[in-house]
C-alpha cells in the first residue's frame, strides 16, 4: 500500500558486476526489493525518488539500466499533470465549493407566527445580511440578540448557518390568556331594548320573567341573593337570557358605481437558485393595481429536488371602471349585500321575522330591512361595594 | 590486546552490531548487519559482514529486500558455508 503510494519502478540492469551496484545502493541508503538475477541480468524494484541516484551509480560502474514498468498512484497523477482542463476543473470545483459554502444563498426563518418573514428579512438587510453576504463576516450571536431587542414579540432568537443556508430560529412569547374574575360580584344587565323569550339563571336572582319587556340598561339577573334567613350577600350573577328585538338595516346600491375589474395579466419567468430569482423582467405598468401570484417549479433528478428551478410570477392587473347599472341589476346587487350581511352578522342568531321595504330613486336602489331577531342578550356589570 | 578485544566484543554485542543470520526452512535467509554482497547470481550469493564472510548456494535465489544493511534472501536454499 505504502509502496503503491510512493511509486515503484521495476528496472533491468545489465552488465558485469552488478554486485557493486547493490553495495553502493546500500551505502547510499537506497532501498531495493525483489532483486532477481536472470541470464546475467539483474531485475530489481526501487522507489521513484531514487532513480536518478541509481542512474549515476550505473554510469559509474558501466552498467546499463532499463525501465521495465512503473506502478503507483503518483504515476497516474503525473499522467494527468499536463491535462490542464482537468486541473482547471478541479480548481474551479474547489473555488465554487468554497464560494457556495461561504455566502448566504437562502434565508430560512423558523418559529415565527406574529412577526412576518418579510419584517425579519428587512431587519437583517438593515444590519448588512442579505443574499450573497459573506458568512464569516456575519456576527451571528450579536444578530440573535439584536432580533430579540428589535421585536417585542420575540422572546428568543438565534442565527446560525448550515452551508450556504442562513437559519434564523425564533421563539415568540405567548400572551397571557384572559382571566375571568370569578370572585368579582356583578349583575347581568340588558344591552338592548327587547322582550324576554327565555331565561336560564345559573347564579343570582332573576329580576325579569319570560314575556317581560326590558329597556337597555335594565337589570336582568341581580347579583344580590337573599337566603331564607333574610341575609343578603353579593354573588357573581350568571345566566342565559334570550330576547326578541328589532333591528333596522338600510342597504343602498347606486346606479352609477366605480368597481375594480381585472384588465389583464402578465407572466414573468425567471431562473431561481436557492430561492433567489436571478433574472427578473420589469415590464409591470405602474399605474395599475396588481395582485401577484408566484410559484416555483424546482428541477429534480431521480426524485431528488435540486435547489434550482423556474419561477413564474403572474401579475393580475386591475383598474377602476365606472359602471351604470339598470335598477333591476342594482336591486340584485342590493339583495346580494343583504345576504352577505345576514351571513356575517346573523349566522348565530334566529331571524324571527324580516320586513323588506324598497325605496328607489333616480340615483340608486335603497332597501330597508327590519329584522325581528331572537338572540342572547345581557352583559355583566360589576357591583362596586 | 586481550582487553581491547573484550571491549570490542562488549560493544558489538550491546549495540547489536553482530551479524545475525536467521534461516526459515530452506526458503528464506535473513541477514542483519551485512556489509557487502561480493557475488550474486540465481544460484549463489557471497556475503561479507564485518566479522564473517559466508556463501549461500541454492536455486532461484532472489533478494527480496535490501535496505539499511538488512538483507532478505528467498529461494530454494541448499547450503550455507562460512569461510
């Protein structure tokens, strides 16, 4: 193994008195092995570095020397020494490896929910860390502390790198949950003018009965409880009170309206390397509103995804357009608005009755809706003793 | 003269400068502190050391290794003669 690494040469020595050669080699500390004498010729193996000395000794003793073979890794390397393309390729590979492992190719942010990636990347940029930054120049420990100081939401942050990927690990603090003050004495009062439909009391004294009408601010369940001995004490009143009340909502749809409509789309394709778009066309009109949808398709070899691919940015262009509707179309729009309103605000309530009043004029359609709703009412009002 | 010889003997022995000849079967001869190869071919090797000269007879004799005054001879050895 060691001999193979150093490079071994097999020589044929011919002439008279090759014993002198062996003795001179020993005197000069030249190692030789597998020495064999055959038909007045001497065959021996030596290390490559001793060849010149052996040539001198052979010259001295009038011996002829012939190289038969040579084996070893060193000869293989020397064979390629004049192939400059291979050497240049190896050097280029080393340079690229060094370059790619020492610059920021990608920024990975983990653990953030309330602070957006964009905010963190923007902060890193302001502190001199961006794509293609030189990694050894980044003060990672200090950057973690700076992130912690900059954002109140962050309770712990660390910055590290794995090759060319800069990893920002973040832990955000969680808000304290709202604590219900169970010892706080209170009444339940009405927050609407309504008629009581159903009453369910968990604690406290009910002040109203089913069928009673109440005004906003009236006490529904009192927090003062009197026991059978006539002794009064304050408690935290609690219960479920369902009441019926009316609400009037007005919807208006003008015949002339300005609406945002899509007027086209532009697709830009670019080459993406570690998430960084290397080529970007700037053909987006500035006077239009834009909605951007980006998607990247990474290349893969045998199912293994490569960190490069084609990124497609689709820009949907919008513009404001003035439109004049017919009264019927405006009314349809108004009805759609009513449906949306009901879906948003009355999804957890029961609409007992709905009265629709249409009032059209020359400028638009107006619809008044009077809702009779069955819903839970009552808010807690603390008793200050 | 006797004292000188004693000292020489003492030094040679303690500094391992004596010639050592080891024979493994009739296949291998290992010689340490070899000074010179006086003659060499495939049937005969004559070796001189600082104290003794000896010759090896045999067939297909070859020097497997020769470095730092150590010598390994391989082949079919038929006789060793001390001169």
